[in-house]
């Protein structure tokens, strides 16, 4: 099995490299010229928005499978940097599809709950998408590129990824712990509701799907649904931090640049009951995160 992992510097990509099954021949790529924490012998830099570069990489590597964890993930930034967001999330997907066709590779692509409008979550795999912001529109367009291709593919939708990473990628749990340890008050929205997902759970689940050659659309996220405010309280609890620094606020008052799906969430019944994937509940995920920090 030869697998190409894209976005290997990212919050998810790093853990995909870490949990590659024994005997699997992995090549890892990202846009950065050098890699400080991916073994040089498996790292091949590539800007996925450049078609010839992608074709050259995939012709050379000849992967059986491609796990696409590369993306433009700055939800608010996407409203202002629309061209770049579209290039990285949609044009790069077109390039991957074209290159994968030449070597008959399957694509495992990571998508998001932001393709839904958050009026009546949690959402099932076949619910109708209707993104509110540009990031969600670009991620939906990428899904459509893949669905319109002749390739075997999997779309794994996830939400609110957190977890450890070598280069401390920005993520909610690490950010909150830092703030509370510094005794800084924070305002956390009470009306954005959904699952929260440990990057390690998602990485391991994706590998299971690759090993089984599973194809289809599946929601892979933590098994519980809660508000971001309640998540913050649980984080403070698990890490013994000062809960009184966490102040509730509504999304309307918080004024993020991009609109957010409010009553969101991904129904993970298919992942758990049909596919047998192991997904943590909130406290379980946070305790695994804590153990990883303490043992690093
Ligand atoms: N994080 C979340 O809460 C969340 C929630 C739902 C779904 N997802 C989806 O999950 C997947 C993984 O997310 P993540 O949080 O791991 O993302 P991430 O940490 O932002 O990692 C994405 C990686 O892709 C790289 N990249 C950007 N432009 C590229 C290009 N032109 N060519 C090659 N690589 C490029 C990024 O490099 P730079 O850092 O230099 O840009 C980064 O290393 C994405 O598809 C995302 O949409 C994430």
C-alpha cells in the first residue's frame, strides 16, 4: 500500500503521518519548502494549486491512495482572501483529481460541517448542504469536484478539530488552556453547537477506511454534541483551570467575520455503528489530549 498524505504539516496531517500503519509506504507533502518534523526521506514539498507540480508529484509517487488533509482553513480569513481560499480548496482538488486519474489512485478527502447552514443540525451524510460563508462554499465545491469525478473516493466530514501537534497548530483547546493559565478572561459563544473532534481519533479512523478501501460519504467527529461554551467549561474542568474566567457570549454579540452555522453538528451513527470507528466522547477526548501533553 502506497499512500500520499497532503497537508502533512497541519493539525490533522501530522497525526495521519504518525499513525500510518506498519508496512504502509507513506509519502507526505505540504506547501512548505522544508519540513522540520516530517522525516526528510518521506517529505516532498508541493503547492497543490500548481497543476503541473501536482501531476509531477503523483506521477513520481504512484500512490494507491491519497489522503487530502491540505486546505485553506481560516474561516474568517476566507471572506477576505477568497481567491486564495478557492485556489487551495477547489482548484487544488481539481488538480488532485486530474493527477489521481493518471495513476488510478483513490482519494480520501476531509470536509466540514460548514457546508451546512446550521438551522437544523445534527446533520446526516445525505442532508442537503447550504453553506453560509465562503469557506463552506469552497469546501462544498471541492466535494462536488470529487463527486463529479470517475475516481473511487471518500468524503469524511468533521468539525472543531483539536489535539496536539508538533508545531502547535492553532486550535481551540490549546488556545483556551493558555488563556486560562495566564489568568486571562475569555468570552465563549453559547449558541454555536456541534461535535468536537480529537485529531488522533480522526487520523486513526481515516486509516481504517483506507485499509478497508471504504468509499462513500461519512461523518467522523466526536460522539457528543454541545455548545462551544459548554466545551470550554469541560476543558477547564479536565485541566483544573479557573472556570470563572469563562464568560458566555452570543454569536450576534461576538461579531466574527464569517457567518457561523449555529445549530450544527454531525450525526456519527454511520461511523460508529456501521463502520465501527472509535470516536471519543468529550471528556474522553480531552483526557487523551491531556495524557499526550503530559507524556510529551
Ligand atoms: N480544524 C478544524 O477545526 C476543521 C474542522 C472541520 C474540517 N476541517 C478540515 O479538516 C482538514 C484538515 O484541517 P486542519 O485543521 O488539519 O488544517 P491545517 O492545520 O490548516 O492544515 C492544512 C495544511 O494544508 C497546507 N496547505 C495550504 N495551502 C496549501 C497548498 N497550496 N498546497 C499544499 N498544502 C497547502 C497548510 O499550510 P499552511 O499552514 O502554510 O497554510 C497546512 O499545513 C481540512 O480539509 C479542513 O477543511 C478542519
